[in-house]
C-alpha cells in the first residue's frame, strides 16, 4: 500500500514539475521578447528614488508576499481579506476537532493542509470569477480609451475617465492608477503595480502598449483596437474549447464523487465497516489512497482540459 501511494505521489510530482516547467518556459520566452522590445533606455538620468523603490532593496520573499497581499486585496477586498483569514482559522479548528480519532501528527498535518487547500480552492474560485468578469469588461475599457485617445485626450485623462464610468473591480483598479498618477508616480510604475493586482496576459499587453507609446509614440488607437479584437476572438475560442471538453470534465467529476458517496452510504448502512476505515492503520491507508487518487486524477484531467487564459 505504501509503495502504491509513493508511486502516485511521484507521478503527481512529475506531472506538476512538467507543467511548471512548461509555464516557466513560456513566461521566460515572453519576458525576453518584451525586454528586447522595451529595452530603449538602459540607464536613468534621474537619481531620485521612486515611491516603490523599496522593492529593489527588499528580499525576494518580501516582494513576493507584498505582491500576494496586493492580489488578495484585489480579489477579496479589504474586508473580505479579513473574513478569509478568519474562515481559514475556523477551518483549522474544525479540522483539529473532527480528526480526534487520528494520531496527533496526522491531526497537526490536517490543521495545516485543510486550510491551505481551502484557501487555494477559494482563491481559484474567486480568480475564475474575476477572470470571467475581466474578459467581459476589458474590451469595453479598451474601446473607451481608444475613442478618448482618438479624440485628442491624453492617456492619463483617458484613464481618469475609465475610473469614473467603469463599474466593478476594473473601475477600482483604474481609480487606483489615476490616484497614483495624481501624486506624481510615473505611468510605467503605476501600470507595473497594477499588473501585480491584475496578472492577466491581456492587461500585460495593454500595459506594454501604453509604455511603448509613452516612450516611442505611435498609433495607440490602432494598437488598442487590434488588441480588443484579439481579445474578442480569444474569448470565442475559449468558449468553444469549454464546450468541447465539457463531457470529460463532467465525467471526471462524477467519478470522483462516487467513492465519497459510497463511503457516506457505508457510514449510515454499516457503521462497523466504517469504523474499520477510521480506527485501523489499514483503513487509514485506504482513505489516504482514495483521497490521493481522486486528487491526482482530477489534477491530471484539469491539466489536460484547462483553457489557457
């Protein structure tokens, strides 16, 4: 049993490592291309530090934590963030209380694992919901900025107009960009900070377009119009992919729920057999194998059928 679980764990780690390496190669390739395009001025004549200059001196972990906090603020809001932390704390307490039949080290592991999985699941859910809203609203923002630029309005004024008329989280983000521009922060720095809060490819392309237009000039209206048309086509392709992969995803979800349903039926129909799962070492191994196989199977199917943003 241990050998089977170890093999499943090794396979899951290999799949995760291959997926992470694939994403890293794509990210590195895009980053190199963007650096090649935007590398115009290698040295800044100004010696004044920016308001965000502390990031250059801080440790990588501190920068990562600050960016994660900004991302959480964007997804959940200030109040929602504290409710999230409170929910994670309560989840850890419930995990400790409901696992009294397990050894102490397993209970401690559950106190750490269950809230972490809950946070990741809720984070993924909120991110998916925000991404759907972003795909629907961002082409309108691009059109509004494009029309404003065509009418002779500057980019900061166009951003201010978006913050006044756009609703939802995009309106709040552009309002934050407007406020940073108002206190003297450069457009490039304000957009870089916004990219941490909205880490979506289309917003990154929008940021690069504005920065290049500020440094080199060009036909910004045509660039934004082309980007908006590309986003519209990309949304149609993603909807088509979702419809084509709906059947295997639903099948995997139903198959993953079957063991849980059978265990629940066993608990009510034959409690003595259920106690074998909770009170014996062999039962613990069976439960561990069931949970590991379900998580591994859902992870593999999600990787194979995931629609890339």
